[in-house]
C-alpha cells in the first residue's frame, strides 16, 4: 500500500479519526474569525494547520509556486468530482485557476477541527466563499479536508478534498 492509494488514504483516515483529543472551535453566525490562523488546535495539529493556512495564503496572494511547495509530490486532490494524482497533475490542471479564484474571493473559515499523531495529521475546515465577476455571483458553503505527512522539510499536504454547495439564500 503506497501513500497515495485509496486503501492507504482510507486506512489513514480511520487511524486519524480515532486519534484523541480532537479539538474544534466554531464561530457563531456573524462572528468574524481572525484571518487564517491555527484556531484552537494544539501541538502538531496546530503546526499542520499553519501549513494549510500558508497554502491558502499563497493562493490568495497569487503565488502558486509557493503553494505548490507545500504539497507532497504524490498529493491526491479531489475537487468537483475529479482527481489530480500528483503535484505535477494539479499544477497543470487547476493550481493557477485556484489561485486566481481565491485571490478574487472572500473566504471566511467558520469552523476547524483536526489532530496529529506520529507522522500524519488531518485538518478539516468548514467555511463560506463569496465572489463576484460582473453579473456572476458565487456564494458557496465549503468543506475542506487536508491530510498532511511530516517530512524532513516539515508538514506537507498529501491529500486535499474540497466540496461545496450553494449557500441559501445567496447574498447579493
């Protein structure tokens, strides 16, 4: 079982889900969380969350190479029903577009949880993203799960799963 096979990811998710304690912090509706931070996660989970935040910050500031540096070469990215099975595949398919979108969007994380054990960590974030381009308004509730592996260079993202649905009612 290699670190990017579905069986490895499933076994990792089960193992990480069993870790205790899992710490979560939520913000009541309307409360503004501080801009991208490690929330109330402790220890290695907080360190892994900082990598997730750095990844998003690099996308937000239009630095896809900086974002890519935080991905493992064998990263598996699930997005919109599709999959990229390596850093090279993601960079060729969606990285630039994700940076362009995130740079123009207002993303508000609303809840985060996660844990770390040994050389693996998982960080799950729920939020909302809003953007407008001309007449087109995007207003979506989002979920994101990232699995990270500790490497000699620090935590690296080995799996990303993004999902979203239309917010109701969308803001105008």
